[in-house]
C-alpha cells in the first residue's frame, strides 16, 4: 500500500521534533506546575507553528534549494549568515552533549549496579565516536525505524502509567520555577531543520502549511499529556530524564524497556548528528578529516568533562539561545523573502507587522528570564 506523501512529510517532521526533549517535560511539570506549563504551551505552540510556517514560505519563495544558513545569507547578508551558522553549530554540539548525558543516564537504569552514569556516558561516547571516525554510512532508514519504535515505547509507558495517575501527585503552581519550562519547551518543539526535506517529499506543496500546523499541534498535545501523566504518577520523585523516577511505580522491567529504546534512539541520533557536523566542517569550512572529526566529537565531550552534565539546564539554554537567534533570523528572512523571493509560493501568510515584533519580544523576553533563572 502506497503511503500518502502528507503522512511521510508529517512523519519526517514529527520524527525530528519528538526526541530527547520529551524526557525532560515530566520533570518540568513536577517542578514548575501544571498551570505554568499549560500557559507556556498556549503561548509557545502558536509561536513555533508560525516560525515553521515562515521557514516553509521562505523555502517555497526561493528557487534554489538551501537550508537555514543559506537562506539567511541570501536574504540578510554575510554577517547574519555567520551568526546563523554559529547558532546551528553551537546548537548541534549542544544536542550531541545532550545525547552523551542521556546515554549514560539510560544505561545506568539498564545496568544499575555497574558503572556510574558519567562513566557510562564516556564509554558510549568512545564507541559512537569511533564509528563516526570510520565514516558510518547513512543510517536514515535505521533512524526512521528507531523513531517509530521510540514513539511506540513511550506510548506503552504512557498506558502503563494511566492507572497509577493520582491528582495529588501533581504540582499546580511553583513560583520559584516559573521560568523553567520556556527553554525546555522551545528545545522540544523546534524542528525547522527538516522543513526542506518535508517540502521535497510533498507533491502538492501547498499542503506543507497543513502538515506543519497539524504536526506541531499534535506534538504539543502529546507533550502536555505525557508530562501531565508521568508527573501525576511519580510526583516530586520525577527524574530529569523521566524514566528513573518511574522504577518504583512501574517496576524495573517496564521502565528498562523505555530506557533501552531511549538509549538506542539517542545513540542513533548521535551518529547522524555527529556525521552531519563532521561533514559540515569538512565540506563547508574545508577542514581535513581528522580535524573535522575532532571538532564534531570532542567538543561535546569536553563540555561534558568540564561539568556540563545537567540535562535540564543544557536543553534550557539550547532552547532559549537557538530559539532567539534562529527564530529572529527566520522572522527577518521571511520579511525579506516576501519581496526578494524569485518564485510564487504555494501558500503566502498575511502576517501583520505587530505580530512579527510580538514574536521577537516573546523570544527575547523568554531568553532573558530563562538565563536569569538559570
């Protein structure tokens, strides 16, 4: 049976968005409270949909196929391009750091009486980096399969948690952690790096708008209920990666299943992202094989060894910084593409100027409050 193009495009976008960030959401619910998280979802979901729609229209207005850095350079100039490139490289290194942290956390659940999570992380980094050095071939099909299994296992854990849900475990409001959700939710909902691929998949390009809106809305609803249910089971015992705190409630076997597939998912993502970053240094910046490999793999390890091991703090910073720099770049690129684009797009947003400046204000205010909180 032939799979509809809209489903394939939506799966590509959803598979990119739903990743490491999902594990942090229950912890945020348990710390900040249900009410602040709901407010953040109500504010950020439309904003992030809008930013992705901007990217989609930029893609449709430009004949030459490029990615974010290329579009920013084309419409905003070399300085803006350099800033966008810095944000993407820093964000990629930060994401690799997140995968290193999570891999050790998951393995410490699977093998609770062996090495520490830090030692596990270093061991996993060594194995995966060796594969990157050898030049691992494309693992897109494996990543797609792992993504599907990953979402399936999360759904199974979700169902196991439903009978154990208790409202008295929920935190409704915690003023001391009110700024915590911003960066985590931004990190968890951003997926514009794959908009170009989603657009390529679609035969009817005008459906890109529907795909973006539907997928991000689905991810936001899924995240909200996942955070609500998990935190309603483990309460203040909710761990930063969600799984460890569930062991006393679901038992070792069920929880270790989630940890196993979480580990496989982040390991696969590490290989893909590290290869991408290595090739970026090699081809875009004309670096040699060894130097590009060292920058791609050793940069996140150095950060890990110097103490950047707090999963929540890392993705909070990543979400706020990436959201601000790349989000603002998208807004101004979108404005320029409206007049300088070289083709008629299949959809065109009618966005009032005040909405653009409101979006910039939300991104800037969220970044300032998040960094101040951290």
